[in-house]
C-alpha cells in the first residue's frame, strides 16, 4: 500500500513528518515523498530540509495522499501542475487527505467544493473562498468522497491514526499509537483558538508575522 506525501518549498515539517511517523509503522504501508523535482526542499522557516523521492510526473497513482500545509501552500493553490496531479491521483486513491493548510490545495483542486473541511485557524477565510465550508474540528471525514482533512499541524497525527484504522483496522492503529507513544498530556490548554487567552493569540499572531 503506497502513501504519497507531497513536499514543497516552505512546507510545515510536522504536517508531513507526523503522519509519516504513524503510517510507516504498519508493515503493509510504504511512504514516498513527491514534489516538483527530486532533491531537497526546505520547510517554512528554512531550517530543515527533506528529500523528494519522486517528481509529480513520476508518480501517477497512490493508495493515499497526505498533503501537508505550510505558507508555501499559498503559492500551490495557483500551481496547475500540482492541482492537476491532485485531481489525477485522486481518481484512484482510497483516501486523499490534508493536514493544516494542505486543505487549501485540495479545495483549489475542486475536491472540497460544497463539503465541510478543516484547516489551520489562520486560513479559514481563504479555505472558504475556495469552495469549502470550514468547521472547527480536529479531523473532518467524508468517506463516500474519500476525503479527510485535519486542522493545524499536530492534528495530522490524529488523522493518520484514523487512516491506519480505515486501511488496516483498529488493532493496527492502536499498535501504531503505542509504537510512537502518542499519549498527549500537554502542560497547557491553549491549543485551540476557542481555549487560548486573547493575549496568547496576539503573541502567536506576532510570531507568525515574524516568520512570514
């Protein structure tokens, strides 16, 4: 079973690596990183590089696509090569999925038109302008359409565990969860806009501006 994770300049690292760490734990699942061309691409802050194994033109079918987010998605929503690739592989996937602002790419490709979907809280208006209907959930599923979207960054791990359940069963998903010892007990409770104090949100917005 083949999972394709696109990489592109200014992607968010955990959006890609979180689902990768879950999915690659299952022996029947292989993961390949795809992109515009083979070679290294840099994450959103430029500090981390990851390697594209295959160019989009070299991979025309996959069982699953996990499209990560990052500031670079704002360029991809107008990139016809990427959008055509998403449309093409979606015809044969078991599931086409996104993490964070990766949903912007799925929406721009027409996969989310009229559907509820989630994304990072800072990209809600843009997602809705592309035809989706935002809901503030960690993971949103449309199984008849074979589409799942995950909210910001860390929620990709939750979605990947759900994918393993759909692909290989609950026992496999729980085994993967145990292998990565995913048992979140954060020391703070500010991980969602609805929970975070106003001052925390302002500081987060300030940090985003410095990294844009």
